C-alpha cells in the first residue's frame, strides 16, 4: 500500500512502535557507526562523568526512531531531511541477574504525525514523538523537534 | 576565554578539507541498517534496491553520521582548536540529503566550523559537514551542535 500525497492530512498519525535497546545493541551500534565513546559501554566511566550509568548513543535513538518513517513511506531514499535535538539521555541498564547479556536495557517509544504538507514540493513533514523511561522509571521525551521531511 | 571553555574563537569560519575518500560498501550499509534496527529491503537486497530505481543498496537516513564524525576528528584533534572531547555532549543533529547515499559511492567530507557561542558555564559549537561524491556533486549536508560542558 503506497502512501499517496493527496490522501494525507495534517495531524494524521502515521503509527507508533516500541524499540528495545540493550547493552548488546549499543555495542553493535558503536561498531557500525565508529562511535566508541565509553559512556555508551563502560558503566564505571559513565558514572565518573556524572551520568546515571551507560546511556544510548543519541544517534542510535535518532537512527532507530526514523525507521517508523522509512517503513511508512517504504523508501529510505525519500527522506530528504531529518533533524532532532537530544533533550534527555536514554539509560540502558545491564541485565538483572545477567544470565543473558542481551536482556535488561530499556524501551524507546516512537510515534509520528503529519506536521506539515507542501503541495507544490509534494513533501510531508513527519513529526516524531520519542520517549523512554529515566532511571526512576518516569517517561521522558528524549528527542526534541524530531522532524523528517519526506518526498512523495 | 572562559566564556567559550578554552575553545579558540578563531576556529569559527575555518574549513577542514577532506582527508580521505570513504568508499561506501554494501556490508557498511547492511551493518549500519541492522545497528539502527532498520528492516527495509532496500538496505539489504540489491535486486530490490535496483527494482526501486537505485544503483545499489540505499543507506539509512542517518548513515552520513559515520562520515561526519570521522571528518570531525580533524577539528577535534587540532591542538589549535582547544576542544576537550571528554566534555563534549551531542546537542542536536540535522541531515539534509541532496540525493540518497548508495553502495559504491566514493564520498569525501569537508568540515566547516560555523558557530561558537557561550552557553551557561559551557559553549555550543556548531559544525557543518559537506559530503560530495567522486564527481564533486553534493550528496549530503550534516549540521551538528556539540555542547562542551563547563566545570561541574
């Protein structure tokens, strides 16, 4: 089912999803991106620099969140512009009990709505709401002004 | 220069030319796509990408961060810039795609230092990475703001 520009309305929801993130995911992202900052894998280092513990790469969250838009439009090449602010860290605690290192972690919630439509350019701006629980379990907005401009 | 955290204000306007050519491989794209939990076939299946009109596998929308951060090393390692990387926090990020990045691209990245301003006890540094292909045509523009934290 292809997205048709003519059928879109401002304010319309494009969907939502939950993205799990574990220490294993952060190691994988570090390797794929080349971002080996120890705050994303070393608890001792993260705590020493004043963080609550290991946190996700902001760019992991930004990169994973936009998949909602890619899957909605069906073509990653249609995303012409994508921006965000990193407002709060996503803590990624280790597994409790640690029988499996791929457990533990956190869950990032993503939802998207059509924020603007440009008829002349045939573009839609998708505004993403991205949140995750902090160390107290309180849901926090982790990205601000997360907007993807999609060519249709 | 306490108001900009010891960062040399003369770096504003400076351009760090591309130091190397980045050859985009299919496995780069597949690995990065898995790392951001992307599932779209155009990242993994060459035939699907070609049927959709692309020369080869299409990179996810935030793939250019690999090139941007690699190129930023020229600035961060410049002893004349005075940036203490251990105090750097990623504040915001934007990608503007002039065309999608595909496997087989040979890309070079130039770093522009656009802005430096005091932010409380710290400083906000804005850089722009211009990515071009082998023919010198623009592929992507990345704009990154880094917050260099003050003494805590």
